[in-house]
C-alpha cells in the first residue's frame, strides 16, 4: 500500500534521490525514494513572519532554500503553477541554533521572555511563500503530485517521481577548511564591533 | 557556663577521641569481617552426608587392610620374584636398589592406621576442584633397622611395603566389588619423588549392588591418600638435620642431603604433628576457622604443601600455615613473646599470622624456632641469623617445616603477605573479596608481568653433564636441579630488577605442576614425564627493570673473590666502567629497546651463558604488545624503552619557554596563571609528541590561561568570549612583534557544546610543538549556571551537559592533569599502558565516544587499586588487567572509586599497628592526608546510590568513576550512549575469554585489535587522499614515505590544514544530522590504523527504537522516515545511506551493509 496522506494531515511528497557510485553493496538501489512530509502551517503564534508557510518535515540533506526552490519548482511546473518561495524558517539541520547561549546568559537584553523563544522540532522547518496565494498554489500542486505519484504505474505520464537534485557533495577541501585559521583582521574587526555594541547595550541598560 | 578548665581538658581529650574512634573503626571493620567470614565458612563447610559416607568407606578400608597377610624378611630377590608376575610394580625411587648390594630385608606387617591431615583435624573444606583425605599407615618398627635412614634404605622399604599393600588392596577391591568405581593409582606425596603413596580415586559409576553404592564417595570430591609412615623414634633424628649427609656416594659423607633428609624425617612425623595441631586446636577456640581462612587465602594464591623445588609455588600450604599459627601461639617474638593468643578471634589469628609472615624474615635475617611437644615450657623464639633458606625449625622433631619452600617461592609468599596485611589494615575499602574470594591463579599473564617459555632441548646434555653424583644426592631429580640452577641464575642476574618469580616445567606445552598430574599407574615404577621447557613468570620491579648498568664490585688492584665471582657469572658481558665518582667498577651494560624489556635481554643472555645454546627463548608472545604501541617518528625510537618519557619532556620544555615569554608580556590585565591541561602533560597521548607532527589529533596541547581578577568581564557570553579573544589578540600581536620564532593563529573551538563563540590562540613553537590557549575567567561558571536557570525546561538537561563539559574542560582538567602527571611518575607502566588501551579503544571505534579523562581513569585502576594482584610491571600486564577489570565491572551496581595517590611504600618495617601514635613522619602524615578518608569514601558511595536511584538500569549514566578530584563520579561519563557502554563491556569480556581460551599469540593479539565491523548496521570505508601516518608523528613501515614527515611548520600557518584529517568533520556532521537515530563511530587517530595512515571507516549503529518496522508518525521524531501506512512510518535507511554517500563522496570508497 502506498500512502499519500498521513492520518495527522501531512501530505507525503516522495522524491527520487540521485544515484551515487559508492553504494557498491546497494546496486539495485537505483531508485531510492526520500519522503518529505508537508502540511499547511496554521499560525499558533501571532507572528507575522510565519504567515503563508508550509510546515515541512524531513527535507533531504543540505537542502538550503535554493535547492528546495529548484526541486519544488519542478513540481509546480508539472502542474503549470507558480509559487514563489521566500525563505526557510527555523531550518537548523545540524542543530547548531537550538540553544542561544548568549541570549540565555545575558541580563542586558530586555527582549522577549526567554521561555517564549520560538523553536521547532528537529528535522522540521517552515517554508515561507511570498503570500497566501502562492502558498495555496504550491499546496494544490504538491497535493496533486502526492496523489499522482502514488497511482502506481497505470498512468505512465504522471506517476514518474521527481528527482531531488542538488544535494551538494563537499570536497576534501571543504572538510579540511574547518581547520582553517581565522582571518586575524576580520577577527579584530568583528571583536571591535561587538565590544562597541556591547558597551552601547550596557549603557542603555544603565 | 563552661568551666575553662573543663574546656581545656576537653581539648586535650580530642587526640584520644581520635584514637578511640580509630579503634572503633577497626573493631567495626572486624565485625563486618566476622559476618563475612561466618558466611564464607558456612559456604565451604563439608556436608554431613559426605562426611558420613567418607567415614563409612574409611572403616571398610581399615577392615580390608586388616585382611592383608603378613609378609616378612624378604630379600630383594624375593621381592622381585613376588612382583614379577603381578600387575603391581614396586615404586622404587631413583636410584633403584641393586641386587648385588642390597642386603637388607623388606616386608609387610599390619600398619598402625590413623587419619591425618585436614580431614583428621576436621579443618577440611569442600573444594569443588577436589581434595584429599590423608590416611597415614605407619609401618611397624620391626621392619626397620637403626641405619635404615642411610642410602635410601628406608625409602625402598617403604616402597615395597606400599607395593605389597597396593597389590592386596587391588585384590580386595575386586573381591568386595569396589573395583567398579574405585581406582588405585600411585602418586608422589606433595610431589616429592622420594615419597610415593597410593591414592584411591572414586568414579561416579553406579553399581548394581545398592549396598556398595553406600561406599561411593565421588560426590564429596575427595580422594583418599594412603601415606606410608615411618615410626617416630626409629632413627637418631639429629643425623637427619638439613646439613647432614645421609646418602653416601663413594667416600663422600660431607655433602649435605637436605631434601633427602627432610623426606625421611617428615615421614616419621605425620602422627606427631596431627597430635600437636589437635592439642592446639583444643586450646584455641578459633583455630579451626583461622586454619580454614589460611587455607583459602593460600589456595587463591596458588600455594600448596607441594614441594616447590620442582617449580611452582609450593612448600607452604594449609599444614604449614597451621603449624606456624600453632608456633606463634606459644611465642614467636624476638624475646619469645607470644605473637598470637589463644583467645584471639579467627580474624585476629589470621591477621597475626599474615603480619608475621609479612614482617619477619625467616630466611636471610633470622628464623623461627619452636617446640612441637607442648609439654616443654620453653617458648618459641625468633632467632636472629638466617640460613638463606626459609626456616621454621622444630627443635622437637629436628625438622625444618619450610624445607619444601624455596627462597624464590618464599619471596612471592611474602609479597602476598605484605599486600594482604595492608589490605587487612585498610579501613576505607572492604577488602574481604580480594583477600579470600578472588582466585589469582587463573591466568598467568594477569598474575605475572612477564611470562616467557625457555625451550630446553630434549637431550639437555649440558644440564646432564652438570648433574653429577653430588648434585644427584642434593637435588634428587634433574628437574629439581634444573629449577634450582635457573632460580639461582635469575636471582643473581636480575637482582632488584624484579620483585619475584615463579618457575614451572612444561612438557609438550603442558604444565607439570597440576595437583593431580603426578599420578601414575600402579603398573609403573615411577612418574616418567620429563620436561622440555621451563616457563619463567616474573613480577617486575618497574623502578629498576630498565636500568642500563648492572653494577658489580669495585675493581681494585687485587682480584677479590667477589670480582672473580662477578666475572665468572657474567662472562664476556662483564666490563670495567668508570663512574662519575671516579670509581672503576665491574659492570654489565645493556641496551634498551622499544620492543624488548632489558630484563628479557638479560635472561636470554645469562641462561645461554650458563646452560649453553640448548636453552633458547621459545615464546615471548606477551612482548608483542610492545610492538603495538605506535613508534614515534624520531631518531633512536627503536632503541628507546617504553618507559622513556623524553618525548613528553621535550614538549614540556618547549612549553616552559613559551610560559616564560607569556609571563614577561605586558598586557592590559596581567596573567595570573598558565596551566597546561593537555594530555601530553600527563603522558597519556596515544601517539608520543613528535615535533612538527601536526596531523596528530593531540598535536595542539590545551592550556588554560587566567588573568588577574577583574570585575569588568562582560556579563553575557558572546561578549565575554570576545573580550577573552581580545586579550588573546594582544598576545598574538606581541608574539608577532618580538618573537619571530613563534607562529600563532586563531581557531574556533568546539569543545563546549552550544558555545560557538570560543576562540583559541594556537601557538606553534620553534621546537615544533603546538599549544592551544583558552581563557578562563571567574565569570564563566556564573554564566553557564545562569543559562541553565534561564532555559526552558526541555533544554535544561542539555545545558547541564554543557556546564559539565565546561567544568571538565576548564576546571576539572587542571586537577586531572596535575594528579595524573604527579602519580604516574610512581606508576612507571601507566603511560604506555593507557596509551595502548587508547589504541585498543580506537581500533574498536570506541575512543571516539569516550572522554579521554574517563579512559585514563579506567586505565588507572590496575595501578592505584591493584589488589589482590600487584601493580602492573609490564605493558601487557597493565593492559590485560584493564580489560579484566572492565569485563568484570558491573557498573549498574558498582561505582569505581579511585584513590589517586602514589603507591604506599612496601617497606615492611614502616607498617605498624601503632600508626595512630606520634611516630608518624611528616612524609607519612602527608601521604595519609592525601588518602581518601572513610567519610569521603562513604560520600562518594552515597553519591552513586543517589544517582542510581533515578537511573537504576544505567540508561543515562553507566560509568560512575569518582575520585577526590570528582566526588560526583559523572564529570567524564555523562552523555555516553548506552550501546557504547555495553559494547565496551562486551568487547572486554570477549577479549578476556578469548585470551583465557586461546592464550596469547600472534593471532590472538591481532584479533584483539581488529574491529568487529560486522556488528554495525553499516560501515562506510573512507580513503583520505593524503597519507597522515608520518605527519602524525608515527613511524612508517615504508621508508620511501619518510619524505612526507614534516620537518618544520609551513610558513603560512593556513597551510597546516592540508595535513589534517577531513574524515573527522564528515563524521561530526553526520552525527549532528542523524544522531537521534544512528550512532556513528570512527577512528580518531587515522594515522595509525593503516600503513600510510590514509584509511578510516564510519560505522553506523541504528538505535533499537528506529529498527522497528512500525513507528507512529510524529512531528518531532527527528528521523528520516518512509510511510508504512497512514499512521505509521519506518526509518528510511536506504535514503539515509544514499544521502551519506553523496555527502561523503569525496572520501567514501565502499559501503558495507550488515543485516
């Protein structure tokens, strides 16, 4: 049985992952399917920035906005729609933004209550469209795609799953660049600016 | 109001209070001990039904013996004729009597039968491995003449007597139907080849005759020994003193025959000592219990009453223990003062005896003289002046009860006694288990530091040629002679390089010394298995073992006997050396090696020198562990001992220079302290520090920098970290300005999770080392704690982990490094051992998950908490003990509490019961104050209990490892995932079982270090384009690669990243992305796991929850899933693997999926 809609309302959006040469043991693994789960984001908070958003679960690895656009657009084209995406909110694939230590340690910030900081569960994010109309268009196409892609092989034209393109393959250099020394001039500048900003905040607080 | 006088008085009382408190603690301990002892005694008690059945059989045996007809006045010819057509052979000792000069007569008259030994004394215990009921059959006096003690006559008479008895018992067993389940065999009593006895072994065969089954005593695990005794007063006992000659070879009546004399004399005393012990037992209520404790203590350490002249740890079994105890109940002190009192508890009797063994030298400095007939009122006395052989001399019987105990076995016995005495005085830790319950004899490689097999070629020509007539009468057997010879060579040759040793003869790789191995069929004259190998098992003295010079006597103008002796002993190796003080000394000079300890080189040389080329080192597989330690890529590494820390000292020197420079710098805030906390400062890096080896993950050594106190540190984290960086920038500038030899750069530091703002200053020194400076301020701790209190509930646990990490990295690390550095100078093998352990962990992909401090503490246990073994004296021993400890550690129930102090001096004289008095030197006071106190120990235990209350199964924290530095016990072990902890335990269990089963050899060692990649769900193989072996400071096998070894830093600091491990960051990001569902593992030290250092693996273990075929679909499940039905999903492992393959495509070469 193929599933197109989860009971809790999430649409199942399958994509074929591109092949790679490493899976020697996995030769018949040519059509590996990845599943994204989406649902229209209902605004629980009154945040304006969260309007016109899709709640997305399980984007493939390293999917930044451009990649998401590229691949979703393929679907929109398939159904002759256009939907303009603006940004990915709360996308924190490597869990580096979850805890803002500075925010939690600072007594200077008179900003929002520290307990009310917005967070989403891991492996989820919001895909923001420029407006509700664009969101609706997108959602309709995605729904059709989800539906059609699960029709098995009867309707040959529509069943073809889209390929998720653009997962980047970091080079060796990318990996060793993590060891790269920081640029001293940049560091100095950054520190200077930050210190000034801090002093300013401190003065404001007084 | 308080009376001032009273107050004064009260103050005075305090020291007494302490004294009383101490005594109470002692008493309390012995009360606890009493409970434990009672339980133990109950467990080992013989079952009544077994005793009854045994007694029934013994009665029957007595009756049967009465049926044997007398047979007297037989010549040797008669004897030969009689046995000529019989199954039974006379077990004559060598040399067998010859017809032409054997004029004395043989015969059999009914013996006086008595139960002796522990069964007779009722001190026997149930031993699952089997034990004996000793029955003495005393030959009637009529069968002997006064001179029969000479020239084996008495012994041969005994042998014929035994054979005649055996012949008839064999017939009688047949007659009464016992032969169905009873078996008769000859055996040497206590392995003494002069003393054949008959042993009756009971098999579990059920007879058809139910009456007969009542005699089957198989279940009691007893065998019956029939020992032929000589009447007590038949010979003039003085003539059998150890220094007398009783075997005349030609005209020689001088050469002492101590072993022979003992054999004859001890055959006359079986009943005598039974009476002596029985009387003592009657007078001393707890004698029986104390005897059982002694028996257990000895057997757990491999000691028995067997002779140790042929190897092994014999000569001191429960019989000797009881005799010593009995002697000490009637004196034993230097003035004849009583060491033990009849009213003592079993614990006190045992402890007193152990203390006596530990503190009184019965071999070189003095001996104990006692009287075994209690009618004599003279008390037993310790007499100054020893015989260089252990001596417990009975003035009554003229017998040295320790004749079977060789000086080398005695040395080991004393080591155990000293150790046990210390354990008995331990008021902090419960040592009951270590004293009585742990069997230390299971694995020689754990018990001894070095185990070597020396092959002795089959004809042993050189030994045989040395085994002349005099040697034959002195040593009786070639085996005894060989063991004695090798013992002397080892004692002289290794001197204080070792603490003790044990020898064992082997034949076809089988040990000769098992309790039952010296039985032989009644059809044979003697036990005939020879030996072709000698196993040398050594306890190393780590302080002295690797010294390069063996110093002999000073070379004067005249050739003194000492010089002559030294030169003869060492042969061509001996040379003259001038020492700093100008003296010219006869010495031998040895060379160190990275793979072979000096002790082994000496042994190889000296055994060959004395015994000829027929002796060769056969197996030294244990030494192969040395080869497993990565060899540093520096000149002379091959000939550097594993104990040599010079590469670490070089790094420290380089740091000291930098330290001075920094302290001289003028900075906006002056520096308060610069504390090195890197693992090289405590000698624990897997790879030795090598200049310019910047691919080594430990290349940059952590240093914590503190400035003087200031109230101006910003009150929020980012700004605080940036301010710290501003200070580091100043240092960087000054270094650039004035110290051109130094290079420095900045890097982000990820060691504290969630704090991405930390920047470190990495300084490269002209000597080729690197140091990573991080700044600690008094504000840090406050801010981390504030973050915990400010955070929403779900994040608190994570922030607590962040705080713990900060504490361990910035604060704990200082204490940890200081402590380990400090004490490892006293535990010489610690550094190589912990380094090898880290290699083992990294081979199995576990080091990636374990904080190195935790690893170092686990590795410290065999050193600071060695009981009941000794402090490791070799790399392999230390390493195997770590594995053994890990394999037995039930971390759900037991905390690991370490007292991180230097070893207490083993000086026995220092040991005193009166330690609470003022005699304490400042040194000992200091040592005591550093020791964990009972209160601290209890606090730690209660910390553990509290932790386990909330986590009884150890799902969150498995390893509780506490010390004075960290009473919480969880500083380094929180955040380890359960499957990793269980894998560590499982792997060590497998390793220990494996070694127990297959021994240590090339194959097993290789397997020990091979990762079980099939245990993971999937494994990616990685290939790194640049080889990292040499640039990690690890010497390579391929010379042509040597050019890759960096000899300097690149001019542009940025270039050093070209020789960094890219796989580390791949794994890091995979763990961040998929860590909720998959546990990733990888080698941390890529440089050492392949020839070029360019291979790695990433393995994945899917967490059990995500292995389910159906999972309810939830928004927060944080897992890449595919739908199963409308409600359920399962992990989409194919997609994950595909993603990883793409992500790591620049490194990945292969994927292995295991089902």
